[in-house]
């Protein structure tokens, strides 16, 4: 049992680290889960529309 103290210190350090990280918990910033999902979906739709518009621009420029 010569390493018992080191193990306890390592466990305490790891526990602090896990508490600091929050174990991957999402930050909802005051929104409910459904509101967060809707917001994320709206952002993704906007990104997809922008990508589609860019594709159409390049396709139109290529045909000329």
C-alpha cells in the first residue's frame, strides 16, 4: 500500500476535472430543449440554403 496516497490524490484531481467539464452537458442558455432543437434546425436550414445558392451560382457561371 505504498501508492495509496498517490491514488487518492489522482482520484481527487480526476473528480475535480470531471466536475469542471460538466461531463458534456449542453449549455442551453435559458432555453428549453425543444427551443434549442428548433434554433439549431433553423441555423442548419440557413446553412443548407446558403450552400445550395452557392452551388447554383457556380453552376450558372460554368454554363456561360
